[in-house]
């Protein structure tokens, strides 16, 4: 299919994690936002294909309105695709979401992408007046509406959570093709089938376990697309990681920031304390983290993209308080060394 590239695209993502300076002081939210814009510009300069910005509503992340950052990047870049990682659709309004991204699509001349998911945090629900008891129903209904809106045509729609649309045209109008909209999923077969039912491309969040364990979900997705009568759609995946000059440097650079973040989240969710051994295992050949030297990360990415049939692989290069300079270096290595190595490895296997 024309919308599925022969070789995988490689992208970079950030959640706008609150990072620290060289002296170990935490940066302000404002400075982190300015740094994220610089990182997006660096991603295009390094020839990466996509730059994604996550949405959170808590003090350890600076980005709550990713479209604003993406709009700034749309005006200062020319080629790179710009999207979310992810949009928390359950607590957003699909009409306003469409309007924001249709605007971004116009500014960027067709480079805007939505990755719609349920997110891994729930702070946005009380913030915007939604009930956690409606978690599943909200996402189901809002994805149904967004799937219709993305075509830019008048919509007839109703539900019990928002006002009905009665053949309503929503503006601005799209200039060209339907708004690119992915469905982000963790590991739920139900979520995979939901994406297939709407005929939307699938975006896997592979943040733990073994990536090979997602092969069954990808097969389920393609079978479901066929059963629902849709043409085949691309599959992409999101990984955590960091590219450094060596495997040892990646581990030592990541560890203190990974430890701090995982221990904070662990205290909230009842997880055990972070372990350097577990981090090393995640960075190993079978682990989910894409971290190490360019050679190591490229070999692992090539293997996973081939096994899962990925059209794009994105690495979340930000990691808690990891300094901006380390992230900029990682972006440069990912685009200039990892991406061409991945393509060379996959081309050699054909």
C-alpha cells in the first residue's frame, strides 16, 4: 500500500519531562518547553521522520498543550511530521481536537498527526470534570466521533457524553487528505480490535516486557481489519530509550534519572524500587528499551521492526531529569547514525 513505507520511518518523542541542568537543578516548566522546541528542530536537522510530544497534567512534565509546541515547530521546520505521543482522548473534546489539528495541519502543510490514546495517568479526568467510572465509555464514544471528524466532512453523531452533531460541518476545512489519526494502545486485544473496527492505523506502546510478545496483537489487528472490510493500515511502535556513544555510556547516563522517575512512580503505584539490573535487562537484546550505542540500537530496532512489520519506530529519548544536552546528542545519533544503519540492515536482509 502507498501509505505503508518500504523501510520504516524513525522518529523521536518526548513528554517534556522536567529535566535538570549541569549543576543538578531542576529547570522551570517554561525552559523545558523552550528546550522541547529546540529538540524538535534538532530532530529535523538529524533527518528523523517524526517528532512527537506527549500530554500530561502533573508537575513532573511541562507539556499539557502539545499542539502549541507543534505549531511553533510547524513554523520553524519544513519536512518532519509532527504529532502527539499521545493525546488523552478520553478527557478531551473530539471537535476541539479536530479543530486544533486541522489548524496545525494547515500551518505545517499536511504534516500533522494525532496519536489518540487513553494515557497512563488519570489527572486529566478530575481536571476537566470527567468521571473515572466512564473511562472506557468515554474513549469508545470519542474515538468514534474523531474517526468521523478526521475526514473534514459534515458529521451526524450523538452520545450520552456530549451534544449531538446533526449534519454539522466543523471548521477549519482540511486542505487535502483526511487528518492522519493513529490509535495508541498498550497491550489490550480489545483496543487493537477497536482500532481495526474504525480502520485506523495502530500505534503500539512497547514500554515493558519483550517486543516479540506483541506479534500476536499485530496479527490480530491485521485479521480484524480484513474482517471489518478495511484495507491494511500501517503499524508503528513507541519505545523508551537513549542513544549514546557506547552501551556503557547509555546505561550510566540513564540510570540516575531512570531510578528517580521509577521510584517516584513506584511510590504512587505500589511498584518495587528501581533496579539497575532490571534496567540492564530492558536494554538487552530481548528487552523493550532502545538504549545503547548506535550499533546496538540500530540492530535491535531493525530486528523488532522486521518481526512486527512496523512502518515507524519512535524512541522516547527523554527520561525524567535527563539533561537537555544528553537528549540533543541522542537525537543527533538517532537520526544520523541509527536510522541509516536500520535501513542498511533491513535492505541487506531482502
